[in-house]
C-alpha cells in the first residue's frame, strides 16, 4: 500500500488520523511539525503528503514550497481550519493538490487521498517499438509521456496534472476546452475549490509557456480555455 507522510501538530487529531489510515492498510509516517516533516520527506520519499497548514517551526505552506523545489510530482493535501479564498489559492500556487477543511470526516479524507494517488500514477510507458515523438507548441517541445516541456536547451518537468492539462489543451488547440469537463476528468468534480485549483494550474502553464508569445492560453469567459498556436 502507498506510504503517507502525515504532518500534524495536534497530537489527538494526528493519532486519530494515523490510526484510521493504518486500519485501511496505508503505511503512515508521522511528523509533529514542518521541519520534522521535511526531514521525514527526504528520508522516506512518501507517495503522498498530508499536512496541516498552521504548524510551529515550518508551516504547511512553507513545507509544500520546499517539497516542490525538490519533487514536482508527489501529491500534497492540506488540512486546515483556514477557508479564506486567498488562503486556498495560495496553497495551490505553492504546489498543493487538494485542500480539506477542518473538521472533516475520515471517509472524505481517504477518498481524496485515493483520488490524488490515482491521478499521480505515471502515464503508461510507450512501447519501444512505437516511439512517441514530442508534441510541438510553437517553439516548445512537449514530451507528454515523460512530462517534460523543452525550449531550446531549457527543460522543465511538469507535474502529472500539469502534463494532463497541457495535453488536453494541445489536443483541442485553437478550440475551446470546456472547464467543467476538465474538472470532472482531472479533479473528480467541478466544485468551487477545484475550480480555483484549475485556475492556478492554468496560470502555472502560462508561466511555463511565457517565452514564446505565439503560444497563448486564453480564457473563454463562462466556458473554458483555448490554447492558441
């Protein structure tokens, strides 16, 4: 079963969450603050990180930012009592993949963990006898199976969700990619918080593509997005 790194400074909540996850067969590594969580992450290389936001020594947002500098793909789920839109958006901008407001049910937490783990699975390998060439986006070369975006000598590694979103935009280039369909396919539902997460991922892809002004991702108000090449 996957390994979960749980970073939570409330001992009673941490014990409940750890016991509940382990009873479902997960392996759980626990850390009581952000610095200990970062050390555990580097040592254990977990499959997913579940972290509180408000913690001593290193808060959850700072922990996520550091993890993202070292690992682009591991899913990060925030647990927090903070529900202001600005906090939610900041969490996604720093590399978070999901956001669960306290108090929460263990069933909902487990469903979200499983969904994130499923989305984080790497694409099926391309058979060697059928090599897949990179997709062209203006001056960029997008190696979808390897989740690499290259411009000249510079290569950037995308997260699984960034790669999936860019692939869909490319497949429907110069056409509208419907927002609700993307949310249901990649996030599981089209809730408000997932919609804000999608907006953050679109912003991140725009930054990745900013060095070729001929490549643009534009908003189609009330409908979705369009990749213009």
